[in-house]
C-alpha cells in the first residue's frame, strides 16, 4: 500500500514538472516570437560606419585648388560662393589698380611738365587740369587701397582652406537627435584640499 502511494505521488510530481516546462515554453502563435525567430544575423547587423576624409588631406587640397576641399566634404554648393568671392575681389582690385596707374602717370607728367618722357603713359583726358596735390593724394590713396585688396584676397584664400579643414573635423561629430546629457554633481577637494563640488557632463544616446 505504501509502495503504491509513493508511486502515485511520484507520477503526480513528474506530470506537474512537465506541465510547468510546457507552460514556460514560447508560444509561437504570438507575433513577436515568430518575427524574432525569422530574423537572420544580416537583419540585426549594425549599419556600417561612414568613412570621413582626413582633415589634413582636405586642407592641402584646398590650398592647391580652392574649392577642392569643399568638394571632398560633399559641399559642392560652396564652390560657386568661393569663386564668386575671388572674382569680386579680383575685379575690384583690377579697377583700383587701373585708376592708380592713371593718377600715377598724370602726376608724373605734371611734375615733369613739358620735359616729360611719358614714362608711365600719357595723362588721361579726365585728369587734365587737376592740381598736383590732388593727383598725389589720389594716387597714394588708390595705391593703399590696392595693396589692401591684395591682403583681402590672401585672407579669402586662407578662409577657403580653413572652412574645408574645420568642416572635415566637425563632420565626424555626432549631432543626431537621440543624444542626451547626464549631469553629475559630487563632492570633491580643490587644489588646496579645501572641500568643493565637481560637475561632470556626459553625453549619452537615448
């Protein structure tokens, strides 16, 4: 009788254990289980990271050919702006230089009088009868403005390379919308061992 009761109790326990295992098995009638089983490793692979150009290489290319660095950075829309600035500065410099040559020739001829050898060319008609002081003042002013435009052209050339170099550096920075910042304030000691606070800011993905 005791043996029969023990066998009956063992049978009940084994059925309970098997029922529990069956209960915790995945129910493949649920959508999420069926989808997760069908996913392949290729479906869950992380996207490849974009390759970015070397900032130093971009800088050298911009110095060799203005606009080349912007093209490498995939900012081709900046190239017309770069050459438009160069064209504007160049045209204005040429106009000032032409006026400077006219005043230079007129002042030289006025100083030499009838003995002039027209070393810098004849005096333009629109400068006939202008006083020597006015010719000298305008000549010097135009020369200074022309030299300044040479400097502006050099700065524009440098800014073209700097723009490409800085953007190549900043391009790899993560500026997506799923970033968050965690601020932590904790007690700390200053340089003289005086009590103070430490502020830490850490960028995290949401």
